[in-house]
C-alpha cells in the first residue's frame, strides 16, 4: 500500500507539472501570435475598415469622397478641387470587417482601408494594375495619378472595355470627350503620391532653366537644339573677340598713330558680337517655346 501511494503521488505530480508547462507555453504563444498577426503589413492592409460620415449628397457605392471644408464628419464626392481632403471610398456597411457607425440618418460608410471596388475613368490615361488612383474632374470618379498629388489607393485591376462603359465628358471649355468609366478593385490607402522624375540626358539645372524661360515643361529635343546653338554662338563670339583683341594689339604696336582706326574697328566688331548674341537668344527662346 505504501509503495502504491508513493507511485500514485509521483504520477499526479508529473501530470500536474506537465499541464502547468502546457499552460505556460499557451500563455507565451498567445501574445506572440497576436503580435505577428497585427504587425503583418499584408494582413493589416487587406483588412476592410470603414467609418460612417454624414453627407448632403447622394453618393453611389464606389465613389471617392473628401471631407467637407472645416468639418471632420461630413463628406462630399471627391473632385480635383478638393483632392487634398480625400478620406476613402463609399461602401456598403456589411462589406467591412470592422465598421464604425453613429447610427444617425443620412450616413454613408466610407472605407479607409482594404480592397474595394472604386469608380474610375481613363480621363487622364489608361489605368493598369499597380497605378495610383486619385480624384478626377468627375464627381466621385477616380483617374490615373500622373503628378505629385494625394491618392486614394493603388489599382489592383485594369480598366478596359469589359468592365467599363463609354461616356461623354465635357471639360471646362465645353469640349466633349469620349471616356471609359467603370469599377476596378483598389487597395484603399490614402496617401501622397510623388512622381519620380523621368530619366533624361538633360541635367536638372539646365532643365529648370529651360522650363523657366519657356514657362512650361520643355522636351529633350528642343533643349538639345538650344544647347547646340548656344555652344556654337559662344565659339563664334569668342573667336571674334580673340581676333579683335589680337589684331588691335598688333596694329597699335606697329603704328601707334592708328589708335583711332583700331577703336572704330573694335566698336564695329562689338556691335557685331552683340547682334549675334541677340539673334541667338531670340532663336533659342523660339525653339523652347514653339517646339
């Protein structure tokens, strides 16, 4: 009996320590798993999160919206004019994994994270997977981001004839354009998009000077032509000035009484140099602005 009791106590102690070790491992693994899930950028980015806002407009699902000026809980359809206030995309409340609502009337659910179907157009160029999407001149409809601007997210699909319809759009000047409008999945992530500078043979300093002179973005070819004209002009002017100085020194050295004739020659050649420079500047300006 004594031996059986001793063995029984030993077995119970072993079971007790075994279960305690399992519990400790569970307690240690639980926070580790939670941290791993929450810290995963992919899991976080794909989580659909929406919040309710009030709106005085009838906003279709998929519309891009911006905050109304001087408010924090009211939204209107996003446009190019209020692009800096973009907050997200209108969705159905049952489409979000996590939605925050006040329960008031006149509310719309706006997705601020996750992959959502968004209304877009090709008004600023074709949209392909991986392109940045921003607000357009059409209320609530997105377009391709081609410059430094605030965007609603990154396209996860391509807009084409199979998922878009042809519409007519009139710009501010009243000119009508045929565009494609449709819905594509977009990874909603409101942020600023900074366009990388195009690779070019022209140094940035020269490009900036050309743009400032022309008052617009100048292409590479006009800048190269202008640079060639400028270099040729400098060579010609330098040759004339060198010859003028050299011949003047020689003439005065041989005959000191010829100073007046030398000065007249210098004045004439100086006028020629100024004329060449003026013609070159006008020619360069015309090339930069017209081409």
